C-alpha cells in the first residue's frame, strides 16, 4: 500500500482478492457474446458488425444514428466537443467524474441539481437520482443561452446507483422543450434504471424492461453510453441521437478522435458482442439477480452496523465514510482511508467517491469546496462473483469496525489538475 502511494488504482490486479473498484468493463460475457466475437466483421468501412449494433440501438433505445467509440468517456468527449463552449453551464442531476472533467476542460461549468433527498444517505426514498425540477427551471431561466443541453445520468452513480423515475424524466423533458434545450442521457446503467422503475413506480409493474427503456429514451434527444456497464462488454461505447445534422457533426469529431464512423475505436468483434449485450441486459431474470446481489451485500453490511446509502442501488453498495469514520475530517480523506483499510484487511479493492474525487477549488475565491457526501463505492462486476464473496466483504468490514477508532487520515502529496483521484498519491498521517 505504501508502494502504491495509498491509492488502490496503482495496485496490480493479481494482488487483489475481490475487486470492487468498478463495474466498468469487468463483466463476464455470455456464451452468445463469445460466439458473436468469433463472427465479428473486421472490415474498416461498412462492417456488418456495425450494422448489427445500429440495429440493436434502434430496437433498445429508439435512436436512429450511432457513433461508436472505444468507451463512454470518448462519447462524452465528442458530445462536449460538438456542443460545449467556454462559459457554458451544463445542467444535470449529478455529473460523474469523467463528465465533470470533460466539461471543465472546455472552461464550462458542471451544475449538479440532484433532488435534496438524494444527498441524504439514510433517506429511504425510491428515486434518489431525480433532478430537482424547481432548481432545474430556475437554472434554465438564469443561464438562458449558456445551457447547451441537460444531461440526466440513469442510474445516478454519484449517490449510490440511485434511479431516476419516469415521472421525473418526463417532467425534465417537458421543461427542456419549453426552454428550447435538448435533453441527453448518460445511459451507462439504463437497464438497471428501467428495472427500478418497473419495481418501484406505480403503473409500470406489468411492463417489460425493454418497453420501459424505450419510453425512457423517447423523452431525450440522444445519449452517451459506456457499454462497459449495461452493454455487458469489456470495452466500447457510443453516442446515439435522432438528429441527422448533429450526427454528421459528431462523425467529423469521431473520425478525428476515434476512427471511421462504422467502427469508431472498436474492433468488429467488440461491436458484435455489444449488439448481443444490449439485448441480454434487459432480461428480467438477469436484472433480478444483478440488483438482488447488491441488495444482499447491503443487507449484510446493515446487519453489521455499517452505514450505507439507502436503499441499495443497482450496481453496488456505497458506504457512508463520514458516518463510519466521523473522527477523520474531510480534508484528511476519510473515504480514501476506508478504501486503504479494506485492502489491508481483506485485499478488497473499492473506490472513494468523496473528497479525492469531487473536491475542487472555487475559481473565484481559491477556497476548497468539499462534496456533501463522502462515499466509498463497492461496485459489483456483472455475472462474476457469488454471494459468498459478498459475505467475505461484510466480514472484512466487521474487522475494520472493531478498530476504526484508531484510524487516522491521509495527506495528498501528488494530484493531477483534472480527475486527480485516478493518479493521486498520499502519505499516512498516523
């Protein structure tokens, strides 16, 4: 841990027993996806595998045009390059780290408008990923022509994989249209969001996940997608939309950054596997098992007295590090301290989503602004671990809890100007 600078991103994977760093690109593919890999068309232009993906996106999401990229942040890069300029205000429920980074690199401002209950880890509300509609309308009025688009992240990664309700999506779409601002989705975990709508929102219990997904996407102009999540593949992503003019603009940037429009940074075999994964991810049995495993881990942690974001999200469990280590102040990175202890105690790798990931200096005052939540995300790879592995994670927390009063904070001794938590290094203050 000392050699890694107290940053688990610097660890070798063979030194990790249970890896909950991310659910991105860590899924186990199905037999049908592996079969698709073997029949991928590797043509530079006009690949059959691209048209298979295009067909899948049209069926699942309803969007006409697809711009394939090597992963989700590349799709974000094209979206931001095409639409965001200096001084813009990009509104959303809660932008994740790479999204914020792309916005800030263009000297624009990410604005998070998450509903208030979404900031309360203990609040037992069904849709804590909702955007605050009152704040959204106020921002649309205040910023006017400086808002290039609104971005809804489904599910909301920042606060525990919490879903956005269909009612909130519909109302957001209506506001955006009233003010002439397009609505886009960060659709990395769209199927999990649709599943929560089916389970929790009145009127949707008898509908298929596929039908709910199509309705959800019908309220937006397009989406970015990290296919490494609900695409069930190890690499890949895309930008999708209905507007042909925007598609032509996006393709120009795709060719510069990614590759030709029918492969865009992906091999044909990966396009083919993704086309299969987009359909498989909407299977109800799969989603019940997927979301159920996160709930199983959460219940084990609750029984052990570990505070987490409630209710459990779709792709993992988020521990409230502020509540777990209240004696460590935020400037000393309590979330990162817990991440370190998880590795030292059980060779479990998690990720901090708190001060290291989201604290920043106010551009006007220069003072450090700290996030309202200090979380540690236990992101569960899809179709990889058993519930016995989740039991081991709970036991690891129990052992840490027995000595947590003795834990001290960390000091950051190296940080990059953007997305610092990926490469930061720390010193132990004990």
